[in-house]
């Protein structure tokens, strides 16, 4: 392949690629973004028909991902061939024959982690389906099934095999949910292809990578909102994710690797790439739900994270944690499932696990929240910071959870507790909190921040605005007392309060009730009563005159 001035493995051939993107006038980035979101919303709402939105997300997200991989690969190969010393400036991989394209497979898989033959590219499959009759489109499910298998199989036996294995498992193109017959399924699949083809994502450049990522995040937000409680299991609102990442980066200029033990769709991890404006770091995560695990891998690719830079494992973090050989981590962020059940003391081996043993007790079977907290602490480096979204009950409940809090406080691991507003997360109106952990503290104090009023209301959900987020981050970074908002509390005071970590116990609530002058109020009441007596006598006199 023509790389760094080398010879072209594909050769030269002219082809005018069909333009399937919608082109418009020059507009602002914000307008483009709003128009894209509107188009995506219409795609998702109009196409799903009788298919539940939660189930239908796999088809829309999977097709968007398929288009991304196709354009990503095509742009990569075209650039190499056009910039080669003997390359053709009009080279287009999409016009190449599958037979000729095989010559570039091995080298491309080493670089990109996957391969797609020209006939299997999104633009060519979409074009063929567009020009076909409805009867011919009945085979579209078979075509797409073969394409998805081919993409996954292209990585078999290579360094990227784990990253591609089963990636399209949830995009079941043969599902009866799409239609009872192959003809009906073909119609539905073509509508999805055609709609995704119509999204204005621009030519494949760094900007269009942003557009793909933005489109994906918007879809995720929409589906999470529609899904209610289950949506919150795989998606953390973007502004909350950004705050968590920013907290762990206070005092740091760069980070080598980040970790999330309950990574969902990966939104928390990817905030580091946005804030630091680089993908040149290692992303580690583990997710127990298979569908969400696949979504996370989609998300990594869509944000142009190289396959060698992300490591996402499928499995139970508490019982079978991945990455024993990669810990500790300098930055850990997580929004673990709230009050989920786990084996706890039902498994006698767990009390000897080096992650849980230091506290001398296991988190309750009904509430695994603090089990995640202990796991995170165990894998946190001496200079690292962890920011964890927690259910409020773990701040004050007794018995085993109180003992774990005691261990955390007495060893000076709790850096801050931040009370968040209610109704921030999908599927729950509960006001959650953030616990910040550190191992290198020196002040033996905990910063309590009341951010319960830091929100703006948007439709049915509260949100952290940019200003809200900056305010909370400043309070955390300043680590000082601010009336009604923040208080730095010594660990021994927390101990006297039975290791209760509720923010309301330490930060005084502002009393917005109007002050009343009792003496003045009594005088006004006496004046009103006297006036009533005068009016009553005047009325009696009038009635007496009328009766005379």
C-alpha cells in the first residue's frame, strides 16, 4: 500500500463516488448540530414503527456504526493511495474490485483493526438496495448479515480480534420484529439504510468524526430517556460525565490511562478524550450487560479511538474483574448500578479478596454500591483520583455500610462528597451524590459540597449547565468553606457523627423564609381587629336606620 511515499498496493483507477449525503448552504456549527439532531430524531421516530424504541436502537446505532466504519476505512485507504509517490489523486477504494482489494487486507487490518471489501461498503450496499426492486430487497437481510460477519471475521487471528468479536450481535437483521416476511424486513432495513445515508455528516474528516460521535451520543440520550429506568443503566448524562472527568483531572495536566469498572456505553471514559483533546491514552472498562458492552465498543470506534487504545471487557467486575495486570489507575470514574444485588457474605471467599478485605466486612447482599467503591479504591494509584456517582443511602445506612465508611474515613481516603440535584439521571428522580476518593491526602478532612440547587430545568429532566458545572468544580478545587455551599470537615467530626457522610449533616441549608417582626405583626393584627370593630358598629347603625 502507498504509505510514506511507498508503492500502491491497489493501483490507480478513477471513479466518481455517488454522493448520498445531503448538502446545504454554509451554516454555523450550532445550526448544523441542531439540524443533525432534528434529522436523527425523525429517523428514530418515523422508522421504528411497531418495534419498541429500546429494541430498535440496535438497528439505528448499528447502521450508523456500519456507515462510520465504511467511510473511515475508505478515507484512510484513499488518503494513502492518493498521497503515495506514484499514487493517483482520483483513487477511490469504493470503486475497486473485491479481488484487487484483497492485496491490501493484511496491512490495513494491522492499522485499522478491521477490513471491509469494496462491495460491502455502506455506500455500495445502500446504492445497490436503492436501485433494486422491493422483491430484490428481500435479500437485504442476508446481505447485511454477511457484511457484519465479514467485518467481525476480518479481525480473527489479529491483535484486534477481541475488539471486533460479536460486535454486531445485537443487530439481528433476521428478527421478526422487523417484519413477518423477508420482504417486509427488506423494506424496513432499506428505510434504515436510506435514512442513515441521508444524514449530513460531511466528508470524512476530523469534523465528520465529531459529527458521527455527536450523532451517536444524541441517539443514546434519546433512547435512554425513552427507556426510563433501564436507560440509566447504560448511559450517564453528558454534563455529569464531564464533571466527573474534570474532578479527577484537577491538578493534572495529562493522564496515561483511565478506568471505569461499570462502563455502560463508555460515555464517562470518552469525556477524557474531549477534555484533554486527545485520544492518545488507554481506556479501560468492564460491563456486565452484553448489549451495553457492544454499545461501548461501538462508541470507542465512533470517537476514533484506535483499537489498540481501548480495552473493554464483558463480565462481572465484582466477581471476575478484568485488568488485574493493568491496575492501578491514576483516574477512575464510574456510575455503578444503584442498589444492585451481589453475592456478598453469601460467598465466603470474597472476604479474603484483597479489594474487599481491608474494610473487614462486605457490602450487604442487597446493596453492592460500596463493593464497587472498595474495588475502585483498591485499583486507584497513590497519586490518583476517583469520582463515583453513588446512591444516597450509602452515606448514612448502618451496619456493614457504616463499617465500610468508617474504614474509608479513618484511613483518610474520602476527599469530597458532593450532593447533586434530583432528577438528573434517566429512570430515577433521586438526588444522587458524588464521592471523590484519594490515597495521598494530608489534611485529614472531607470537603462537603451542596450542589443540590446547581441545575437548570429542561423538559422533564434537570440538567447541569456549563455554569453549574464550573461552579461545582471551583468549589471542589478551592477546598474552602463557602456559606450554605461548602464546608471542609475534619475526619474526627465525621467520626463523632457515626461516620455519616450526608452533605446535609455538615452544610447548613440557607433559610429563604421571610423574616417576620412579631411585634410589628401583632400591632398590625390589633389595628385590623380595631378597624373591624369600627366597621361592625357602622354597619349596625345603618341596619338600625333601615329598620326604623
